[in-house]
């Protein structure tokens, strides 16, 4: 299911309800050289805290994809936007949301595949590994939300056992 962050989703019981997070956390990053590594550390600490506080498990695949998405989005924010970067995480039993805000109002777009192009594949990567991707212009800058499923949607329940 490809539900945009903040929209409603169907839990399979016929009822549609807003996506709610069990826990959320936000961090302000200075936009300096160390902020990408800091963002990844915050992501892992957030996932550890969510597992400690709630009856959910974050598989290694979801941890790795969360770090990858954080790296790509924060790298782009630091590269193209002056000033601070805000990173927020939210989690529920289905997915992790990674939200990155920066001050650049230009909305990025994934470029067409080009095997000869070096770099500039970040948004393509984020789109490929995310269940949903939402890019919103704000009064100042933009906010990008990527939803990473906790469980691999390409594998059936029987394949996981």
C-alpha cells in the first residue's frame, strides 16, 4: 500500500484512520560536515528507543534503509540549503517516517536513469526504497517525508518464516 505520510490508511478491518505514530522525535542539525553522521546516529538511537518503549521490532533491513534515507536526504539538505536542517522521526507498527526540513524552497525531482551520470542519484534511491515519498513546499524551504516499511513488502508472510 502506498499511503502518503499523514494521510489515512486502511488497517485491513475496513476502517480508515489517520496514520499515527507511537513515538516521535526531532533534532536540529547545524548543516556542518558532521551533521550527516549525527543524523544517522539520531536515527539509530530513535529506533532503539522505540523498540525499548513499545512492543515492536525493527528488523535490520528497516534499520539499514532508515539510515540510507537519512543519509541521502540530509546530504542533499546540507549540500543545497544554507543554514540548519531539521530531522524528525516517527514510527508505528507498520513503518518509520523520516522527515527532513531545509531552507531551500526548490522542490527536488528524481532524474531519469543515466548509467553514465556520477552522483545525483539520491532522490532516486529514496524513492526506490520508500513505501511513500512526500515533498512539500513550506513558507520557508521544504519538507520531505519518506516512509520506510518495517517489514519487506516484497516478501510474503510464508517467506519470512
